[in-house]
């Protein structure tokens, strides 16, 4: 789990782009809210996942809401997934 995410949060899905150098983690918090964060992985960083835009502070009532928000702000995610939110 990337260091940006609180240790009490549970990542339940990690969606990667086809190249394997970007991902969006969807997670739940102890208060039963949901969130997401976008990361990148570059060779010059030793392959470590690094937060891109710091979305983790946003809170959503459901997985569907968190995923919809991620799809609105992470351009590559739209192309990587089917309309129903499943991986394409």
C-alpha cells in the first residue's frame, strides 16, 4: 500500500493502465466512507508508486461514487474500463 494512504484504510481494488505505470486505488475507511488515489510508477524512481494528484482526502458514500469521481478526473481510467466500471 502506498505511504500516502492511512494504515487504517483498506484498498479493495487497484486499477492499472495497460502499461502498468499508472494505477488508481479504491479504498474504504473505518468510518465506512470510500475514496481513491491515483499513482504513477517510473523507472527513475526505482519502480515505487508515487501519488499524482492527492485525491485521497475526498470522501464518498459508496464504491460506485468513488469510482465515478475517479473516472471524471483520471483521463486514462476512462479508456481502461468498460462503461459499467469493470476492467476492459
